[in-house]
C-alpha cells in the first residue's frame, strides 16, 4: 500500500526520481500533474523563460551566451562597447543572483543594467539583416531535448509563450536557426526598433528585466487573452523573477513551476526549493519537462 504514495513521481515519471531533482511537496506535484493529465493537452499552455532556461547555461564546462551576450560576442559591436558591456555584466550579474539581497533592493539596479546595456547597443547602429549571422556564429545552444520539447507542443497544438528579458530579435533568430519557431510559439521580450534603413535606433515598449515580469504579463494581456481558456500552466524558469510569468492567466487552475538552478547552487537551493514546485540542479536538458509533457499528452 505504501507504494501508492508518490508512485507517479518515483516510478511512472522516472525522470522525477533522479538525484538532480528536488521536490518540496511530492503529493502536491502529483496532484497537479494528475489534474493536467485528466484535462489533457487542450487545457494546457506552457510559459517559459528563455535565457538559461530554454538555452543551456554551460556546455563542456564553458558558459553559454544569453541573447545579450550573443550580440556582445559578435562582430556587430566595437571593442570599446564590448569592454563596457563586460564591465556591466561583472557588476550587475552577481547582484541579479545574490540571495542575500531582496527583490526591492535589486529592482533599481536591474533597470540601471538593462538601460545602460541597451543604450550601448543602440549606439552601435546594429542592422536587422546582420542578426541572423551573429546568431549563426555564436555558441548559443538550446537545451538537450529541445527538439522533442518544441515538437510535442506543436503536435498537440499547445501554445508556448516565451517570456524573456533578453533581446527578442536575437531570441527569434535562435529558435528560427534551430528550426523550432513553430506557429504555436509566441514571444514577449525586448525588441529592437529599426529605422527605415533597418538600423536599430531604440528598444520598443516597456523594458522587461528579470524582476518585472509580472508587470510585463499585465501589460501584454492581449497575448494572454487567447490563452484564457487553458487553465493549466507548465511554467519553466531559471530565476526567482520567472515565478510570476503566469500571473497574466487570470483563471489558472493548475500551475506547475519548474526551476533550473544553474549557478550558486548551494547558496540558492533553499530559496529555489521553497519557491518552485520542481527544482532541477545543474541539468542541461529538457528531459524532466519532456517527461511531464509526455505523461500529460
Ligand atoms: O530570457 P531571460 O529573461 O532569462 O533573459 C534575461 C537574462 O539575460 C538575465 O538573467 C541576465 O543575466 C541576462 N542579461 C545579460 N546581459 C544584459 C542583461 C541581462 O546577459 N545586459
Ligand atoms: Mg533566464
């Protein structure tokens, strides 16, 4: 009789029994997954972060680039700009992932980081038709199993909303380049504004950074409207800021939040395990989300 308990997460979805997986409340996670299975793919939507969630954090021990870093490493920007962007990264990234600072303390600093980085990028007169090449020449990599992930969602007509504080134009090139920019994929991100000659002259709309995704979700409610009839949400992220990405789904019934814990694992484990339903430590694959999707669909 004991085997009934946690059967789903220990045996039926065997990926969830791996030592790299932490689950605070197995009973609750099982109930959510069973509800999602019962309601089927027609009631499901996926909302995912991009950088370091759909893309890899590292490959063969080397860090993989974010969408901002793809530009930063490309030939499209000057050496002087590279130095300045690198300085920004080494100043602000440690703040972004600092577990001893509150979100309120981080907020103004994140706005500062993104604003400075975007100002620098705008000065570089980046051309729209050069972005594809920058992505082709970059080391950006989607996580292992990305093909199964995108294909499963496409096949079952499950909408995928990618919600990213990165650079939308680069993000789109990455998924296009990997052949997975399917019709069920929508993106909310920071997009470049190109003039009539195709030169980037600004960034469009309200800035999205790591810790204002809730506001981003509220401002983009049109994107969410077509998703209101899908009350079950699988959410994927790598930052505590990603936890609010589903707040635009007003009638959500079952929300399963999966968090990739990539960096400063020891320091942040407790916070991640108490905030995400499922935490994946140093896992460069989409195996766990794929196994859950297979069970639901
Ligand atoms: O897609 P996602 O929301 O994860 O994109 C944001 C990530 O991009 C942040 O986690 C941050 O570390 C990174 N970033 C960067 N360079 C910047 C601004 C943000 O690499 N100038
Ligand atoms: Mg991320």
